[in-house]
C-alpha cells in the first residue's frame, strides 16, 4: 500500500510533464504533494527497518519468532511507523506556506520536494532549512543505525554456524533485502547531499537521482517480498 501511495504521489505529475507538457502546479497542490511524498518516504525507510528486524529475529532467535512478532506487535510497529512519519513531516508545509514567493517559480525537479521549494522563497529560510536537515538526519541516523545493528547481529550469528550450507541459506534470505536498502538509500542520500553541498552537480543528474529514489524502491520492495518464502513550474 505504501509503495502504491508513494508512486501515485509522483508518477501522475511526471507523466503529465512528459506527455502533456503540463508543467504548472497549484501552490496548495504542490504542498500536498510535498507532504505525501516525504511522509511515504519516511514510512518506506521504517519498513526497511522492520524487515531487518524480521530477519534478525528469524536468524538470530528463531525459536522466539512467533512469540515476538505477534499480530499485536506488528500492528504496534505499523502505527509507530505511520505516526512518526505524519508528525515529522506535518510542520513542513506550514513553514513553507508562510514564505513569500515573488520572482522565482521554477522548481528544478519533476515533483515538489521540500528543499527545492524552499530555495525559491524571497525571504530568510533558515528555519525551514534547519527543520529539513533535522528531520532528514534524525530519520537517516536512526534508521541506518538500526539497520546496521540488525545486520551486524545477523552476520555474527551466521558466521558462528558450522555448516557452509546453513550459512549460504541464511545469507541468501537477506540478499534481496540488502539490495533493496542500497537501491533506496543510495539515490536518497545523493539527493539530500546535493541540495546542501553539491553545488557543481548538474541539475539533470540531480533530477534523475531524485526521481529514481521515488520510483525504483516501490518496485524493488514488492520483489523482495515475493522473493521471500500559488503555482509553480516543475521541470
């Protein structure tokens, strides 16, 4: 559901740009798109953490799998995932709405992205930039930290196995998930860093990577699951 929602937040406008030359977007619709894109991206990141936790329990403490990952626990994890995303992203559109826009109205993206919209403001955007980097770093540090911890524990457990066949089987169950993590985080981190320090990165390269991290992961995560038993112009 999250994959469909994320793709639906971006793909229709992208297709409108490419097929119908529909570059204009209403300011309020832009803010709504911005909110949903970032909300679903944070949920996506949390889903990867939940998958890593699932693999950790299945490989490191398999006898406790059914007692730890009960239906109630999964529901609680889901609610925490959605709640975190909703409340972290909620201030963003309101902080952007208070800014004046006088001369710049071309977004260097195929969709409305937080920093791309903030850069167009004709006012001091220190609060918006601080908010944006705080949310991004809190999500990245927490989620990548949990992912790294889970896989360190998994690798320790796997290499303690005496059987080579058992090691290969255990690592095989994690391979698709690791590929999904790389596909999700690599372009996302590239886009995040380009906005802050990548002054010399060509806009076309940035746009491609920013689009990839929204369109590719929603197709790769379902594959992992199956493999397991005002107005702006957008460019």
